[in-house]
């Protein structure tokens, strides 16, 4: 396995793994249709199938914002060195 050059941070870090999980979670949730392909429980008269997907729109937005902020922090730390 090739050695990392001195002073260069590794490409795969725990922060980057969290970023990837934040971005992948909505895809997994929406592609696993059998987990939400049902009518009950209804919420204010809206079948589960529909309100679950709308809830994921909000969750996806929040996860994307978290991923973006973590990415910005990671990039600043890489450019500024260990002190940033």
C-alpha cells in the first residue's frame, strides 16, 4: 500500500464518512419502497405512503445542509492545516 506523503491528510476521514452517510441515507430510504408502501398510519387524512415521502424531503434538506457544512469545515481544515 502506498505511503501518504508527509503532511498530506488522508482522503478517507471520519468526517467524510459522515458526509457520505448524510448524502446516501435519503436514497436508501426512498429506494426501499416496501418499507413505506402502505396506507396506515395516516396523518391528518394523508396516507403513510405520501406523508413519509414528504417527510424525507425535509430530512434530506437537513442532511444535505449538515453534509455541506461538514464539507466546508473539512476543506478549511485541509487548506489551513491542523490549526483551523
